[in-house]
C-alpha cells in the first residue's frame, strides 16, 4: 500500500504571492483615485493631479499620438493661457468691496504707486508689452534657454501655436483619451522646454505679472493692433475655449491646482470675465456656468495672504458679477 502524502501548499509569503499583493494594492489605489475625482471637492483635485500625471499619456508635441506622458512633464506644465487669457479691461487699482487683509497690506501700499491706470491707447499697451519683452531678453535665466529669436518674436509665436490648437471644452469626459489629452494639453502643444521657460518667467517676474497680463488681454480687444505689433491673431472663440478649459474641464482645473495661488487666482478671474462677456454677447455655446466660480474666487481672494496689486479691482468686479448671477 502506498503511503499517502498530502499536497504541499504553495507558501503565500513567496515572491509570487508578495508580488500579487502589490499588484492588488496598486489596483485598489488607482480605482480610489479615479473615483475621487468625481466625488471629492475641487480642493482635493491637486492630489489627484499629482497621482494622475504619473500615468498620463505623452502625446506628440503637435498632438494626436498615443504615447505615454511622463509624470514630470505633466506636473511641470504651465498655464500659457495665463499669458493668453489673463489680463483685464482696466488695469488700475480700485478701492471697494473686500478690504485688504493683513497679509496684503504691503502689496496694497506698493500698488498705489505702480499699477497703471486703465486709459492707455492700444499703442501704449503694445509699448508696455514690448518693454516687458525687452526686460526678458536682458535676464540671465532667459539667456540660459538659448532661444532662437528675440522675446518679442518667440513668445507671440508660442501664443499663436496655442491659439491655433485650443483644448477640448465640451465632452471631455466622454472617453479617457480626451481627458488625457486635456491633462497634457500644454505639453503636447508647446513641449517641455517651453513649459519650463514659462514657469521660470512666472516665478521671476511677479512684480509685473498682473500688469503685463492686463495689458496683453486689453490689447486683444483691438485685433488689428495685436496683428500689427505682434503678428498675433486671437479671436473671441479661442479666448472662450481656454476660459472654459480652466473653469469647466478636469484637465484645466488640474492645471490650475498645480500652479501657485497668485497665478491660479488671476487666471480664474479673467476666465470668469471672458465667460461673462460671452454670456452678454450670446456666445456661451457650451452653457458654462460661472456662479459657483465667482463665489469660490471671492472667498479665495479675501482669505489669501498673496499680495495682489489689483486685489480691490478683482473683488469689485466679482461682487458686481455675484449680484448679476444671483
């Protein structure tokens, strides 16, 4: 009679079992992250953005291909639309709703003598922007990038490239590929080098950030002057697309939450202004709502210790919009 020997079980603590546990754990984390983007408040979206960028798709620089996007590339993405969208119809300091907080006193004091009044002609606005480009050309960190053209030629070309390739505003969540495209939008269109270049400008040119963006945006109201001085063609539809991108899409909101507070607040303000203008002119074809965005931005600006030079102006405009959209 043969001796019966029971089957030996495979030890669960072997290399194969350990790897299985890791795979299961990773799948659970990924599922929780994907669910979180739909159920958590916007304040937690930045955490999703950092995790999501690690699995984003790296698409070709001109868009359309399906290769994977590197984590550092997506996370280093910069809001070029801050240059394209931000700015105001009147770049002046106002006094009004929402007093200056303690942390903003220094910024308010410096603003009184430095913020330009909003009565410049298109020629003067263009001169202001030319002065900014000349300043960039004198900076050592710009020289380190070894640009192939002066700033007044290089950056308008960059902006035009973005204008000609707007992001998806409606139907973003219809498929995962579109979400990934929007998440890596700026990386796809202008590439990593330009992302780092623009990020460097935002970090080092904070003293003139708000005024320069205001001048540039105001100049978009005079398309002929914009074309004459900078060879740029930016229409209302393109501005609307980028405003909707930042306010109403997953990819756009993730970009904003990865940026510093000042950049995020300024871009959000002018995105709201652009959508409001589209509403008044009957061009809000995607029905983008801005009521909640107005309320949230008022709270953020009033509670922030960031030194916004045009803080009172932003709040004046936002409170007027709040009344309009009640």
